[in-house]
C-alpha cells in the first residue's frame, strides 16, 4: 500500500471520528451519554455503523470521544476567544460573557455539555466518568486560578458560587426556555468576582 493511500484512509478515519464524536456530544446534551449508540450515530450522521466502529471500537470509546469533542468545542468557543485578556478580573468577566454567548449560540442542542453530563456521571466509575470529571475539574480549576489572580480570599468557594449560578441558568433555560436566566446568572457571578 502506498503512503498516499494510507494517508487518505487516515484522513477519512479522522473525519469519521470527528463527525461521530460531534454527533455523540450533541446527543449527550439532550438524551445523555448513556443513550449514545452506534445505530443512533449512524442515523444522525449518515456514516456507516462499521465505519464508526472501525474508528472507535467500542461504545465506551465513543462516549469518551464525545467528551473529548465537547472539551475541544468548549475551549474553542468559551476560553480561547478571551485568552488574550490579562488574567484575573477582566479575563474572568470575559469568560462569563463568553459562557453566556456559548449557550445563546445553541452550540449544543441541550445546553451546556458539562452541566448535562456532570449529573449523569456523578456517581459512576470508569473511563467515561473520569473524562467527565476531568472536564468539570478543568473548568473549576480555571475559575479558581482566575479568581486567585483577581484577589479572591477563597477562590474555591467563589468558583463554586459562579459554577452554581451558571449551572442554574443552564437548567432554567433548558426547562423553561428562559434566556433571561443567563443574564441573571452572569450578573450574580460577576458579583462574586473581586474588584
């Protein structure tokens, strides 16, 4: 087999992986990570079941792939756009604006991926639960680091409050279609930020 043919197969495999992982992340926000099946992904994407299984191997690997894809999207839509801002208060306020914009844009059909999957995997063990925990921990660590830089007396407490406000806003928006909850949560979260 030529190197060109191998590269082509690899590119097709990467495209299949990205497409399936994105569809799996979307499904996870509306029906949960547990509801993801090869058949549902094939129907949602037009990919073949065998193609999906070739690149992932197992349902668990698809679920882990969904978390990885959601993390990539979260970083690119919420964090990267504000990373150029000086750390601390200003970046934290910009992160809150960016998070609200992420929800308003309908990035995922069921709201915030982190909020949707955290509850589902809170009492579980295994690779999928570990991936969900790491994603949530990364977000909390980022909030805590920015709060510490901003001069918070208790960054862990303040990060907890901000995360709670944002999670409540996501729940209200998903349950009641209440976009005003996003602004309310942002204002409450901003009140926690020192300065």
